[in-house]
């Protein structure tokens, strides 16, 4: 078999393959055997019809087409491997020449992984922000803890921000109640936001048995974004009373005996959380610094497909959150053009990063074992809220295992790059990245130490 490659652009090739007929013999034999099982010829048992008889009965061309269809896929992959090409999509294949008993020629056009010079990824330098834990941060955590143990008490006054109200809501359009636009006995915290525009402003100052009607827009259902008249009736107003932050509360809400111990624990937990956030930021900063060192030509079809996928994902998330794209852009302070430009940049960076990490994994000869795959599937199942066994079964049944293996290899490549990187915070302190997992995520120090102890045991 001979092959030749023509570069149509940096990421698309035209592969011409010539296959001698002797290499097609196994496929021809299989074609004759298959057709022999499908036809009835007097004097011959089914499946035992000679090739010459099949040629007379159904035609040599039918046999050739069957054999070529069976052989062309493996021959295409063999030629791609021989040329050192990695396809990114299904090829467009055209048979250009059939010379019976002599030669088969076909041409394949396909997007391939781009060729580029891998930058030096040993000792990449990057910077991140300092870790800062303020007294206000600690106070916010303590306040949230107190609210968890708070009690609601009925009050005979107007509702204010922070109060809980029990309300009945009805949304109407043109005097008709909107389908699914009616709820009763719902508990709502005034000032929480995220439900109906104008609801918090109207609830403030309302007492039990007060009723108001105001204009708003629906955030869900078939009429999302349309103007409606919302009638709200308050049936109860409750004030949240918080427990005193004293030693008695510390013993109730934690394993500590004193407020001082509980406060110190809150501060330590915040510090761990901030360290994890900083380590994740360091990982991203290292990858971003690496991206700045290399220029990779990207297949536009791949970019377009990913853009469409991410755009659809954003729209779905907004729908679940009860937001329109217009409202989202308004809240983010972006125009549609700015949103699209930012999305395009992030997609191109993500695809480029994948190519770089694939190249690093190949150069470093990184591998994936069964334990890597099992742990990765468990993590992915947890992230999606699925049963690990059901997730694994789905991955195997739909042949997604190669994709998971590639994800693991990229994670290992990223971990190796970050481990050798030099990352400092704004104050010049070195950021400890020893807890980076092979999948590219950051482990908590305590969890990492426990895993090491388990492994040693």
C-alpha cells in the first residue's frame, strides 16, 4: 500500500491511498462468503456458491463494492498511522480508481491535529494573588452558622429585608392566570432576590393580609421574558432570631467548647479554602503562561462545533436559572458582541490547551491504568450526580472510554507541568502546589496526607 499527503491548510489534509489488489484478497473472500449466504443458486447449497458463479449471477461489481466498503476503513487508518497523522473528525472519502485485479485508489480529506513546536514547559513562571482572610470574612461565616441555628418568630409589623414572609403569588396576562403562574403558602426571604423582578421592593413594607399588584416579567415557562401582572398577598411575617454567639452556642454548633476555639477553626477553614482557590488559580495561570508561548493553528470546524456547544450550554443554564440572555448580559455589563468575543477566546484557548497537553502526554509517554480510569469515572459520576456503576456502564456502552482516557492523560500532563512550575503570589511567596492531583484538580492537604498514610499502610 502507498499513500501520499497534500496539506490543504495547516489543519486539513488530502490523503491519497493506493491499495494493490493482493491486499484486498481477505476483503474479497469475505465479500464472496457474505453474498453466497444471501443468494439461492440451483445445484449449490446456500453459502457454497463458487466465486465464478456469483460473478455471473450478481456481477463482479457488486462483489468489488462490498469488498471495498469493508476494506476502506482499515486501509484509511493504516495510511493515517503510516503518515503520522491524527484525525479530529470523520473523513470525506471518495474512491477515485478501481482497476480489477490491479489497484484500488481512494482519496480522504480530514481535519487533523495541527503540527507545532512544543514550548519548554519545565519551570514555567506564573503569578497569583495573595491569600487574604479578613475579619469580615470570618464574621460572614459565623453569621451563616448562626442563621443555620436561627428560629422564626411571628411579628405584627411590616416586612423588612431579612424577614421571612409567607406569600401567595398569581401571575396574569390579559386578565387570565398564566399556566403554572400561581403558588400559595410559599416561604420567602425578603431581599434574597432571584425570583421575580420587583418582588422584593414590593414586599418591603407589607404586613400580614396586605395585597399588591405590580408589573414584572416571567423567568420561566413558555412565556419567559414576557410582561405580566403579579399579585402578591402576604399571609404572615416572621423575624429570624439568631442565637447569641457565646460559648454555649459554640458547644451547640460545633465540637468546640469556647467561642475563641470556634472562631479560630472558622479562620483555619477559610485559610484552607483560600489555599485551594489559590492553587487552582496557580494551575490556570501556569497553563495561561504556557499558552502565551505557542501559536497553534486550529481547525475552524472544531472551533465552530465547540462554540455552538458552549453557547447552547449557557442558554440552557440561563433557562434553568429563569434568566433571559438579555438579562444575563445586562447583569454582566456585556454587549452581545463582547459576549461572543469572550466566548470565542475561551474556546480557542481551551482547544489550544488540549493540543498542548496531548503533545506533552505523548512526549512524556504518560499512561493510564485501570485504577486511573476507575477513579476518574467515580469523580465524573459524582460531578454529574449519577451512580458510578451506571455512569461506567454508559461510558462503555457508548464507547466513550477513549475520551475519558484522553481526559486523564491531559490531567496528568497538566499536573506534571504545574509540579515543575515556579508560581509566586503578589508578595513574592512561593505557592505550594504539591497537592495537585493527576486529573488537574487540587486536593485538600488533609485529604492528601490521609491518602499517603493509607498508601503506606
